[in-house]
C-alpha cells in the first residue's frame, strides 16, 4: 500500500512540475528575444553569410516554429568565388521546419553581377535555392533589361527567371551589315 501511495505522489509531483513549467512560458509568446543581432555563418573557415538585425523573436515553442525579425534584416551572402549578394527587408520570418524565409516590405536584393530586385514580399526556399512571389516586383538584369510584374519564380542567381503577369523591356542586339 505504501508503494502505491508513493507512486501516486511521484506522478502528482511530476504533473505539477510540468504544469508549473508550462505556466512559465506563454502559449503565444516567444521563448527568446534577441537585440543587436550580428550573426556570421562560416563554412570551412570562410564566412558564407552575415545577418544583421535590430531585434528578433524565437517562436520555436510553437507547433509551427519560426523566427521573426520585426525591425528588418540585412543579410550578406558570399559565393564560392567570394562575390557578395546583399538582401534587405523591413520584416522577415524564417520557418525552420520548412527551410523557408518570408521577406516583407521594401525587399531589395542586389547581386554581385548587378541584378537588382525590388519587391513587396519575397519567399526564399533555402533547401531548393528558389525564390518566388505573388506580390508586385521590379527586377533589373545585368544586361540592362528589366521586368515588372506581380508574380515570378526563379533560382537564386536569376538565370532561370519565370515571370507571370508582367511588363518588360528586353534589349536585343542587332547586327549591322
């Protein structure tokens, strides 16, 4: 009988501990907050990305975990040749389980080979290395041509750019004979 009472007491204590722990975290609130973010990611001793942000919240305690950068981000990427691409936006969300980044408001990408993209919103699938949006955008390619529209899909270096519902200007080289 004493072992039965002890077992009930242990389970009751464990249950109370779990309840107390749950009370210490708000169901809707973040588990962490960061200010003055300056994060560098290296691979084989070389910096491959550098993220700068004023403030971020970590919601990894949610069923659909994410990180929120509400005061903007500035991210620099370097490729294997050491060439830099810069990405900025006023708001950013990173959905960790999906490897998806959602950039919002005043999104600007400037690549090392002078491609410039301006968008209201842009999604970046980190795993597939693919960018897409269904919001208005303007892109200027390195050859001087540009495209404006409301939807596109593209690989990261914009060599496979698929635009929908757009206006564009392309430069076509003609030969003089």
